C-alpha cells in the first residue's frame, strides 16, 4: 500500500526516478481496484433485461472518476520509471505506436535502473538501501 499511496503523493512530479517496485505495485493496485469496480458494476446489471440498475450506474460513475483520477499519476510514475533507465520521458509516447509501441514500453519498464546517479537524479534503490541501515 505504501508504494501505491507514494505515487499519489507525487502525482504530478515528472522529475526524478522511480524504482520498478514503485511502478509495478502502483499498477498492480490499479488493476485490482479496476477489477473490483468492474465486477461490482456488472454484478448489479438486471439479469432479465440486461439493463444497468441504479447501483450499477453508481459503480460505473465511481469507475470513471477513479480512471480520470489516476491518469496523471500513472503517466508521472511511468516517466519517472523511464528516467530510472536513463531515458527521457518523451519515450512515453512510443506507447502510441501501433502493435510494437506498448511492447517496447513494457520492456523498458522491466529493465533494471541505472546504478548510481544519472542525469535524472540519484538512484532510488541506493537511497532506500541506505534507509535500511
């Protein structure tokens, strides 16, 4: 939960670096929350008429609000993750290249960060190891 909330504390911070753990835990929590909201939204669909009920509409509205509220933090943590691999945040836009763009970005997100400092700041992994001692 620490990793998830930490991204919201830096929701519009596009500078610095983000560890793989921060990026992936944020996305894991997002997937879990979105899945629960989708299940709740469709659980209240009227089985006979296949129409949305009031409760279904409420969960749909919550889902839309949640999605809109996580767009900026998601982009920010992705840019910081790219910075950790010593890539410019402009690489985020490769995601919009059909077929291969998303795959390339996924590979970048899985790579180790550059050890030590890079042009985007200190190594977040090194600073967290210092806090453990």
